[in-house]
């Protein structure tokens, strides 16, 4: 790691410490507890006392990617010349399916290096499209400072637009490739319905529109992953294309392709779980079963304790508690919030109506 990158690393670490300390002091912990709930569901082997460390690293990677000084300190020639899986696939139009993993926005650098015209598909139900456009245009300008001979052109396409599929087909015909991030995106609207596929021991619901587009355009899906090493080297991997053969029925191709795409992510998360921003969003894709019914019995001796899986947070002027095992979120008044925060996990008596305590107990918040 260069001296400049070491300085930036320390600066970003301190910035993340300040951000998380402020979140804790103000009770703005919804994002943390959501991430923690997703880790409990999909990686129960990771101890809960590591969740704060993982959250810190996710914020750090996100800040690094948005720090211009960090991007200018990367050896982009080395990164672009050491792509696992090779770069031959970049010579032909393809639908690149990437993930919010590692330095994921740096994929623009790879495209610029290899003169790939690219249409980036942005899900406006998750992102503000204009904000993303500004960030990507900044990254494109930076990339062309490094690779001055590049002729790459870039377009931004709203995944939720009424004419999205027509526009994307048009770009493919012009020789553009497409770049989309499948793990947060709800995908383009399609009439074929969603697919339910296995993922990390659970089931998730995903749109099959990317696979449909690949099928009808006869264009390969190419999974693309990024990772960021501890010494801030960026690595990419291009996987073997998923190619429609024209014989397999579309529904079978779609199911097989999307299962493969998320299977690759699952495999990567077995080791690089602290680089996936999807921990903040994956619950929106999970197909959840009804939680088990809790006991109606009263507490022993009239005392209660806050469950170790409960998470208290504030949004605006409102107070909430989440059961991280079931994703159940309950709005509570300030009196309950202050009592639960001050209890520190120790037994306490209830100065409020017993019915309110029992309701929280049935939801798994009190034990």
C-alpha cells in the first residue's frame, strides 16, 4: 500500500468511527440492526459480536469508493491486466451482471480500459438516478484520465422506465454492453412474474427480466465480481458466460441462469462476507415463513429482560424495537424506549400496563 493510500485509509477509518459513534449516540441504528438481522438469518455461524466490525468495514469500503484521492491512488493498469477469467469476453456485447461487492463501481474502469461502450441499468426504486448519473460520470471522467485513448461511451438507463426493455435492446443492437447490479435491483418490469430460487439456505424472490432479455436478444449473461484487498488492491473476476442455446424453454433458462448468478454470490460470501453492501437490503428479497408463536405465560417474578436479539432505534421523532430473528418491528413510546435502553439486558420490573409487556414478550422482544 502506498503512503498516500495509508493516509487515506486512516482518514476513512476515523470518519467511519465518527459516523458510527454519532449513530449510536442518536439511536439511529436501523441500518445496523437490519444488517445484523440479515447476517443472523443467512450467516448464523458468524457471532453477533462481530456484526459491529462488519458494519464498520462495509461503511469503510463505501466511503473509500467515493473518495477521489483513493481512486487516483489505485494502480489501474495492474487491476485491469490481472482480471481472473481473462478479458476476451469484453470484446463482444454482453449483459454484465455484477453485485454490490468490493469496489463494485470500479467496473467502469475495466470497461473504459477495454473500450467497451456500456449502458448502466439503475433501479430507481432503490437509487436516485440523477445522483447515480453524477457519480458514474465522475468515475467515467476519472477513468479516461488514466486511459486517454479509450473511446468508451456510457449511457444510464432507469430500470423502472416504461420503455426500458426497448431501449436496452436498441443499445445491444448498437454494439453496447449492459451493466447491472442484480443483488439490490428489483430488475426491469416484466410480465413473467418473479422467480423463487435458493440462496444461502433460504429462498429469495428475484425478477427474471435480465434472463428474459438475454434469452430473446440471444445475448450472454456474464457475471462480474469485484473485491478489495486489505492493502487496497482491486481485483475483478469475469465468470464464464451464461448463453441461451435457443432450445431450452425460456422459463427453464431463466431459472437456471438466475440460480447460477446468485449461487456465485453465495460462494463468494463464504469468505468475503464483509464486503457485500447487500447485507443492508437482502431482507427485501427473502421469502419468509410465519414466525413461531410465542408463549403466552407471564414472566417469572414479574420481571423481564430485553432479548439479546432485540434492537432499539430511532427514526425522526419515533421509537422502534426490532426482533432480529423475525424482522418484526414494533413502534414504542419514549417511556418504553428509555426503559429498554437503560436496562442493559438485565432483569427489570415494568412500570407500564402488564398487557403492553406481554405484547412485547409475544413478539420476542422481552423474555
